[in-house]
C-alpha cells in the first residue's frame, strides 16, 4: 500500500516511523450536500470554459474575475495529499508547490509546480492532480540509490538509471557498492542485479571497476581481485559462489581469480606479506 500523507504550512515535522503523517491541511468547514452538488456542477462547467482557453483569449481581466469568484464559493485549496515521499523533505515540497490554504484552485499553475518538483534531488517523476473543489493530490516517484560512483577522488550517489543524485550527505549510504570508471553509472544496475543473485557472496564485494566499457573487475574483502568476463557475467558469478560453497575458497589466500574463460578458472595466490590491491588507486 502506498504511503499517503498531507502537507500543511506550519506543521511540525513528523517521524517517518509513524504509519501516517499528521495532516498538514485539513478541511476547515462542512458543506451541505445539496449546496455542494450545485457548486460542483457550476464549478465543473466553469472549469471547462476556463480550460478551453476561451476566457484567456478574452483577456486576463476575465480570468482574474473567474478565479476570484470561484474562490468566494469554495474553489480554493484546503487539502494537499502526497504519495511516494520518503527522502524528499516536506519543506522542499511546499517550496516547489507554492501552495497555501486558501489558494484559488483554478489559479494554481500545476505545470510550473511540476517543473520545480522535477528539479528536486530525489524526485524522478511527479504527477499533480486537482480534485474539485478543494483538494490537490501529488504523487511522486523518488530515485532509488544503488551505488556510490568514485571519480577523480570524489564520491557521488547514483540511482538505478545511472543518474547522479545531487545530495551532499552520502555518508549514510556507505554500505552501497563503490563503482569506478567513467562509464560505470549506466552499467551499475546490471552489476548489482547479477551480484544480488548470490546474496551470501554479495556482502564481500567492496568495489567494482569498469574495464574498457566491456566488463567488470571486482574487489572482494579488500584482498581478492576477481576478473569477470565480458559476456554472461552472471554465470561466472554463480560459478564463483559454487566454488565457495564447495570449499573454503577465501581461506586459500588467493589474490586473483580469473573467470574470463568459460571452461576454466585461473587463480593466483598472494605473495607472502603482500599488501592487498586497492581499487581506488587504479587508473581507469
């Protein structure tokens, strides 16, 4: 079930652990059923005329009159509901929407608000809907962080599409895999997908280096270098997991495991007291 909350200016921030956020806008008055139906019918007809562009063509003065009149009879924002918010702050949503209680619902520029929402770091997609007479619904789809991209000594958070999520506080995502290479971001999802197929082995992966826009080199436990093939990397990864399940692969002090050939596995033991390879020092 999608999480639904409401936004209201001046409300205190609500912990994410609560199943439902405290309403930020609630309706301030009740309307009789007959009056509501009559106004709704009038408002819908007015909206159709306004949305057709006829009023705009008649001049801004007519538009202003229509918006003012509609507000007087109840067509003004009293409630804003939000679905899909996890990382985006309520303050950022308020600033992007630019909506307060009492804002004329027909005067709200949803297209401009949509453009502002798409500029927020976590928002990948947004849908804004008016529900007459007084409700605005916002549904957002947020970016899902998948890896940390290391480039020129700097780390950036990237999502499933390989897009950088422009936030400064990436420390809490330190457990994500580090990918290295200019073309690593668009291939990161495929990498994580085949690694996740072997959940017992996945936690050992510390970093993945993209080699020649063709394949990955993996670094496990800061000491093992695994060369993956260009094609069918998933099968090679399963082969490595099978080797670990059949014996204690990581107890043999291997420094390199080469899986690039389908019919064999080439291994090399680390020399005595050798320092582990550091993918961060590689030049890609």
